[in-house]
């Protein structure tokens, strides 16, 4: 091989590596990206069973039922619709009725949502951003939800 | 009063930074030594001012001065002193001040240790550092001032976020910033070189120690953060591919690439333009990380506050510096002469491949991190890109890199002998495969991929030693002579070997935990037992306890193996009084490099409690590997070659004769 051919081979090798990486990224996006839904979105257009989604909203007051073992079922609501969710495992420390949560999982049938992760993390003021945005947009947001008992603090940190 | 002095010192710092950002550049253009001399002295005074300001804030925290709003928001008089002090950077304003402190620290270090740099280069480098300093000082003063007073002063503070009240968090941010911000020096060197339009091997020799130091601290900082998340958050995970984690991981990946390309440039004067570009990219990723973490576009434990003006401000800083640097690069880079021709199969070739893989995987992580943000901005659609995406893309891309890591050091510069290098590795690769298969046999099967992964880790660990083995010529020379030769090898050779070995240890830990961890979630009542990882846990009951600023319910477990009690552990759920915030304190027991991890869930109506028990085989390897990498970094840093201008030691003719030509 001449030097020019060698150089072309090296460049072609590098390009094909980048191409492989791009294809891999596109494949991974098609496989593992979860879209975010609120209960009222699901009432409008159904998600086929088996598709991974994120479901966000507030934990409906009085809906938390502890079943056998560590299985918990509760409803996620956004004021206009609610979706029953079941989850096996330990709920996060900040999981409470009336609090915002984001759950990730799949519909096993068109009605039953089985979550494999429940997020309500890190801070007592924490409202998952997706949930807060939507609740504000839908007018369900109450100032008190974002800034609980500690009063002045909520307004300072937010 | 002290707080006001701190505030004033910060304003003075801004003024000094403005002088240092302009005068030396003018001096360098006009060749005016007096103007250029302003840079080193100015940088040192600048560091002094920011230190003063930082100490003033620290003092306010130490004495719990709640008339300072920042202290009131993030501290509590009952907190232990260590958390009062670490609370200084456990919030947005304070952590930005720490960022600035470390930035000016690096400028001062360049001023002190850069005596042998050409005057114009030093003046330009320090000026560029000062530009960054001006931007961030303005950011703090205008949008995130920690010195604002409250009137009337509240009697009690609001407490630090409980998950941040942890010794790991006391050291994680400073270490991380030392790395993150340390790359600013590489950036400044790159921009200064572009301004001067001149660059040579000496440039790389000056930049390498800074890159190495920043990389070493960043390694430590990331490992520390990962260990903190592991034991403090109570989920038993050690890496979540959370955007804020990616924010620190991307500069690390790019920095690793920079470390290797600067090596090529130093030794062979090749890859000049690429190295300069990489230096700019690395610090740009640091700035991007700062933006992602501090602007509040992401909700996480790091996003202390979400004030839109801050986000906009950092975005402006980001665009000016990144855009400016890239524009300068586009304008000046064609003037830089490239040199050093090499064959594709050579040490340079291997390092180019290393750079290709590292930058492409950085781009992959960047895509996964930014895609949801971009998509939401453009279409309003909300998606989450989680661990499966990164595991698939990043994981697969890393495999070829890990395979070539031991080969690189075995190839000669300019034109290497791939077959020869592979022959030297046959034994090691074979041995690793045998061990992997042996483990497969011992474990009675399991996922084959996992055992290949373990073999890969072992191959990396052993492969890192092959270079030392052959350079010392063990096996051909008598042991004592070979050992003498080994001792005579430059420290950077050991540094390389250690860093690569650490990578292997980390890979081993990651594979072992991912493939063989077991998890049990069960309801337990007093006296019940559970099995995990060959150990038996007995639940002895709950007890209430009170800490300085929290109350807790603690569960006690006795751990036994084959009927003999070997350890006991407390696992608890805490409520922090001031914020009424619950946290889970996992109980963790180490057995060798493996750990049992016990965390508590909710109490049941019938008096039981949900308990989650993990067996984490060889999990400590993950962080042990990072520590080894770090030690490798420090060993390499102590190499004589990098101590630029250090008086050369008495020459040893005998040793030089023995050292193989590179």
C-alpha cells in the first residue's frame, strides 16, 4: 500500500467507528427512551402494553394500599384522571400521599400499570420538574404543594 | 463585620481580575516586561482576596451567624462542626465561591511554578485564567451573592439538606472541583498558544502535569461522589447515569483523552492541533457541567436553587468562552505547524485510537444527557434517557478500548510491531481466560458474558505489568539485574502501569456487582432470619435513638456464617428535626472486598418492617480501582521529567546505559 492508501484506510477505519457509534446511539434511543405521561394524557391516547413509559402526578390521597410482602398499590392522579399503579419494593423516603412522584414501568394490561421504579427524591420540597410544570399548566398547582409547612423557606429556595 | 470584609474582598478580587485579564495581554503584544509582570503577582493577590472572602463565609458558618441569609438557609446551630463547615459548599452560592477559590488557586500555582515559562506565554495564560475569574466573580456578585444579610436576623437556621450531612460530602466537592476547574489551566494554555500562534513540544510538557493533576483529582472526586451515592441514598446503586453524574464524567473522559494526546505531542510533536482542541473541549465540558448542575435545568440534589437569571448567566459564560475559544481555534489553528509522521501501527497510532474511542464515547454520553433537554425545548415532549441507553452505547464502545489498553505501552513510537506486542500479551490473555473459565466452573455456570468480563478485568490488571516486565527484562536477565533495571525505570512507567491496573480493578468490580449481586426484599419481624451471599441475618428488633439534629429508628441485625456470629449491623431511618425530612441510613458490612447492604423500608401494620438486603460481591473493587488510578496519577506526577525546571539530579551513567531507548 502506498502512504496515501494507508492514510485513506486509517480515515475510513475512524469514520466507520464513528458511524457504528452513531447507529448504536440511534438503536439505543429507539430501545430505551421512556416518554413522560400524566394520567389525563393516558385517558386521551392509550399506550400499548409493554411500552416503557414514565408516569407522573400526585399520589392520590387515601389510595395507598399495602399488599402482601412489599407490594404497594396506589393511584397517580393529576386532578382530572387517575391511574392505578402497583410496585414491589421499598418506596423512597419521601413517598407520601399528596406528594408528586414519577414512576417508571409498563402497562401489563390496558389498565394495570406495573412500576419498577418510583422516584420522589432528595428534598422535602422536591416536586419532579415534569410534574410541577404540568400541574402549573393545568392549574392544579397550589403554592402550598411546593412550599410546605416551613413557610418562608419554600419561597426562598424556589 | 467579618462578613462585610469577605464581601469587600470579593469585589476587590473582581477589580484585580480585570487588571490581570487586560494588562498582561497588552504587555505580551508590546513586549513590555513590566505589564507582563503584573500577571503572576496579580494572580497571587487575587487568590489571597478570594481566600479571604471564602474564609469570611466559613467563619459565618462556624459561628452560625444567621443574619447572613446563606447561613440561615443552609445551617443549624445544632449541626456538628464538620457539617457546619462543609455546609459552606453544600449550597449554590457557597459552592460557586469554592469554584472560584479553586480557579484562583490554580492561577496562583501557575504563577508560582511557571517561573521557567516564556514570559509572554505565562502572561497570556494567567490573563486567560483571569477572564474566567472575572466571569465567575461577576456571576457570584450579581446573581449568587452569599454575603447578603437578613434584617431582622432569624434565631435559628433551616438546616442543611440531611443527605448532604455526611463526611463523604465534606470532601467530594473540593476534590471534584480541583479536577473540574483544574482543566481551566489546560484551557488557558491552549488559548494562550492560539493567541501567540506558536506551539511546540515544550508546550505539551508544561501542560501535561496540570492535566495529570486535574485528572487525578477528578478521578478521586467522581469516585467519592459515587461511593457517597452508594451508601447515603440507600438504593444500593453506585452509578445512576444521572445527568449530574454525567456532567462530571464527560470532562473526565475528555481529560483522559487529553492526557494521552499530550503525551504524543510531548514525545513526537504530532497531534498538536488536536491536543489544543481537546484541551478546549475538556474545559468546555467542565463549564457545561457547571451549567447543567448549577442552572437548575436539572432537578437533583445538586440543583440547590432554580433561579432563571443564574441559568441564563452561566449559559452566557458558557457560550462566550466555548464559542470564543472555538472561533479562535478556527482562526488560528491552520497557522500551527503539525509535525511528526507515524505509521498507523505505532504507539502514536494506539493513542490516536484511544482518543478516537474516548471522544466518541464522550459524545455518546453528551448526546444521552442533552437530548431530553433539547427535545423538551424544541417540542415540549418529555422523555427520560436512563441507564439502559448508556449501558448499551457506552458499555459497548468501551470494550475495544479496554482490549487495546495493555497493547499501547508495548508498541514502539513511530512504527510498532503489533504482532510482537500481541505475542507478549498471549500469556496474560490466556491466563485471564483460564481464570475466567475457572471461576465459571467454580460458580457452576452463570452468564458467560460476565465471566468474559471478569477475564477482561484480569487481563487489564496483568497486562499493565507486562510493559514493566519486558522493560526490566525479567526472564532474560538474572533476577537481581532485572530488579535493578525495574527500579531504574522512570516513575511515569509505574504511573501508567498503576493507572491501567486500577482501570482493570474497577472493571472487575463493575462486572462482579452487575452480574452476581443478589437482592432480597422481605417483611421481617423480630427474630426472623434472612439469607444473603452465604450469610444469615437475624433481625434483633428496633430501637429509637436521638442524634444531635435528628431522631431515628434503628434496626439491629446479627450476621452469622455457618452458625457463627461474625458481625452485626445497624440500619436506620432518620427524621431530621428542622426540615422534618426522612432519610435512610443503610447498614453496610464489608467482608473482604464484598459487602452486605441492609436498608429499611416502611413499617407494616402487624409490627414487621420491610427490609431490603443486597449482597454486593467485590463492590469495593470499583472504588479501590479508582484509588489505584489516583495513586498512578500521583506517581506519574512525581516523575522527574514533569518537574519542569527542577534541578536535575546527579547523573548516573550506568543507569542511562541500561535504560531502553524509547
